[in-house]
C-alpha cells in the first residue's frame, strides 16, 4: 500500500491539460511514499489516450473502454475498483468541474479523507497539503491524519510532464453495475458568440462586483472608450445579467491574453485568474490590499475605483 | 414534494485582518449567507411557487450565531429550518466535507426529501465537495455545478456548467442532490413581510446524537495559516486618486495604450 492512482480527464475526444499536470503531481506523491504511479483512463479513445499519457514517471496505465464521454457513475465505480485492485494509498484527480462530480462520492464510499483544490503536497512521512482558505486571502498547511487520502489538484499549479514513458498499458476489467448508473449525458451546448470577442482584444478593462450597480458600468465604458479598449468582466456581473456571457473572463468563461488587463473591483478568485493570468501586463484597481488579485498583478492602485477610474479616464481625454 | 436545501454560513475577512494562531481573529470576520446557497434557496423557492405542495426545508451545520443567516433563508421563502451543532466542532479548524455530509445526511434521513439542493462551494473554505459527498452518504444520485434545472416526474434535466463556456446536458434520476451554480436564477431580496414571517417559522436545533451520528476525531488539522506570499512583486502607485491615475496613465502610454 504505497501506490498512487491518478484519474485522467478528457472531453469530446481530447485529453485535458490537467491530465498531464496530474502525472507530475501524482509522481511527486508516489515518490514521497516510495510507490508506483498508476493512471486510470476511462471512456473515449482509451488506447490513443493511453499512448499520449505514456510519459516519464508513469508506471502503469489502466484503460476502461466504456462509453465516449464522462459519466460520474462509471468513473465512480471504476475508480473505486481500481483503487481496491492496486491498493492505492492516494488517489488524485484534477480539481475540475468533472472532478467535483465524482471524487467526493468515491472518497465517501472508500472512506478516504478528501482534500480538494490543493496547490502543494508533501507525502514524506504522512500527507500534508497546502490549500487556500478564506476566499484566497490565506494559505494553510493541512495535515491529513490518515494512511490513505483522495486529493484534487488545482489546475495550473504543477507543470505538465514532457518526457516519454515506458508504462505498462492494460485493459482493466471493471464490473459495472448498470443499476448504479442513474444519470445519462444527452449532449453538450456551447455559449453562443456575441458581437465582441474579448479573447482578441489587446487591451481589456475588466469589471467586477466592486462596481456595485449596473448604472455604474458607465464609468467603465467611458474608460474603455478613452483607452480604445474592450470591456470584459468577472462572473457576478454576468450572473446579474449586466453583461452578456461572452464577456466573462475565467474558468467557465473565456481565456484572454491581452497586452494589458486592467482589473477593476475584481478580487482575483482562482476561477477568474484561470482566464487572465496569461495577460502580458496586469493592473489592479481594488481598495482591498489583501485581495488575491495583487498576488498576480504587476501594478496596482489600492484605492476606491469610483475615484481612480474617472481620474484615469480624464487623463486620456 | 419536499426539497431540502443545505445552507452554509461563511466568513469573510476584512480588508485588513490579523491571524491569531491557526485562524483569522474573529474581530476581522463578517458572517453571511454563502452566495451559492442563496441561489440554491431561490431555486427551491421558485419550484415551490410553480408546483403544488412543495415544502422547502433548510439545513445548516453551524453554531447559534448562524441563526441570523438561517433566518435569511426563511425570509426568502423557505418553510422551516434545522440547525445541527455540537460544541466539539468549535475546536475543529477545518471541518471536512465527509463530516458535514454525515451530519447533513442525518437530517436528510429524517426529512426524506425528493430533492436536495446544495451550493457548488462555500466561499470561505471552498471544498466544493459537500453536496456530492452527501449524495453518496444517502445513496442518492447527484449532479455537480448545475446552472439550469427542469423537473419532470422522477427525473431532473440539468445543465452542468463545464469549463470554457461548455454545458453538459444530463438526466439525473430522483431522489438526487444537485449542487447549484451562481447565475442559475436571480435570488430575491427578502421582503419586509418575509423578514417578519421568518421570525415565527420553525427552526429546530439538533445535536449529532439526536441524529444518531457520532463525531470522530477530525482527520484534517491545520499546521499553519498565512497570508500568501506575493509571487509577482506588484508595483503599487501611491497618493491621491489624481496622482495615481496620472502615474498609471504614463505607464499605459509607455505600453502603447492610447485612444
Ligand atoms: C465552478 C466555478 C466556476 C467559476 N467560474 C468563474 C469565471 O469563469 N469567472 C469569474 O470571474 N469567476 C468565476 N467563478 C466565481 C469566482 O469564484 C468568484 O466568485 C468571482 O470571480 C468573484 O468575482 P469578483 O472578483 O467580481 O467579486 P468579489 O470577489 O466580490 O470581489 C469584488 C472586489 O471588489 C473590491 N471592491 C469593492 N468595492 C470597491 C471599490 N469601491 N473600489 C475598489 N475596489 C472595490 C473588493 O475589495 C473585492 O476585492 C467561478 C466559481 C466556481 C465555483
Ligand atoms: N456547515 C454547513 N451547513 C450546511 N450546508 C453546508 C455546510 N457546509 C457546506 N454546506 C453545503 O455544501 C456546499 C458546498 O460546500 P463545501 O463543500 O464546503 O465547499 C455549500 O454550498 C452548502 O450548500
């Protein structure tokens, strides 16, 4: 009992980047506990996926050729059986929307403590992980008082593995209980494209909940006009219906990589940052000096946006 | 039909705060209804308004302080509430989702709901796992990160919001736990009448023992809590808004930004 099981993820024919980061994180845990790293590849083109995933650090790949897309009832049963089969000490999965859809169920049935969204781990002499608490304002080391554990890892925190591997690849004969498959995926839908493509913009003025009211958006559009920039936003602005969905930057919105990204009244939650950390220059205007946006910003003004934004607009008029 | 909504109170740290040992000093914390649970309550109340005979019950694992938050749910239209607590939990820095799920399941077994609505995550601890853990504990089906919900007889047709603007369409058999994503609806503000009525709606308090749940030693313990070190050395402009705006304008011009 010292092996690690990492459950990879794919969607609509492609492995997701998180799967390759998972190998790095899984390898680290396996090294800490002196064990092997096993990958689970469930549904889809499992042989092609296994080929692609056969990277440095992987000892064994188990494929389950059943169905095309993610179904949590299948993932759950396979993961539980594989963990049993290899007597896994640690199970790892990406902290993704689908990860959240089966990891807690597996952890609960197997009796593995679950720690989600970890950004660091140390498996030498017991497991200790690092995660954020209080809206990203603090970081905590968490000791897991258990021989076994299930962890989900934050996307983007571990580098993807590169080198070729020499893992054994084997089909795993999972016994799927059809009675326990009580949900069916019937299709996918994509958020429609609007009139502006924020992912093409070179300069983005991005507005968050700090703007308080819909009418206040005027000062944001005035600034954008003065800078010849495009307006994007964080999620609450779209949730409130103040801007259309295609303006949302982040995990569930768009990834943007402008030259300049001005975050106005945005705290910098991880799901927001996932969409804009690739910007060349990040500027934050936020009156809370402890807001996590300042962890990734290049420049900042810790002040009231209702004073700074109009003053900045004036500079360009 | 009965809908159980899991409602959590969350803590938000002030702009300036101090860490006292392994937690943020209580003086710098403000407690409020978890944003995701606000949407879950709204979804349940909307279902009760558009269907006959729907009872909406909320359940919270929290200390007495949380009753103010619980009343917010009642003011928005939930029919009654249950609160579970044990003083032993006061000493646990980080209550893991398995423990919360076991306590919530204790209440769910008594209530026997057709549908349980949770939030995707708590804003403060952000495990994102309690709802699905609860489903597993109860042997219910589930769906995580739901941003559209239609009920038809024994099936919930949901949209699960995946990454990058893609939604998965899924049919989930009831009884089920669905974790609700923000934006699924427009949460209402409580009316004055609602707030008044909330005062007289039932709010039962139970201990784990009442529910037949035994609390084990916490498996998670904090060994440190810190403000994260800034990775990018952020350059802060200081002074009056006019001064900082001027400095920023100069920088932007250097970067080639100009209308
Ligand atoms: C599965 C999932 C997917 C998600 N996807 C996304 C996504 O794609 N994109 C996204 O953005 N979020 C996403 N979120 C939500 C995310 O977790 C945060 O809730 C959200 O990003 C917060 O938006 P915000 O920064 O605008 O609001 P808040 O976090 O409320 O921050 C508002 C900020 O404004 C500041 N402020 C307030 N008043 C002023 C003032 N007068 N002057 C200056 N500053 C002020 C405050 O200090 C605060 O920092 C997702 C969450 C989940 C669980
Ligand atoms: N203490 C609690 N009491 C009631 N419900 C909770 C509690 N903690 C979490 N939940 C529910 O589980 C969801 C996810 O929380 P978490 O897994 O802690 O991120 C929340 O949105 C709530 O609906």
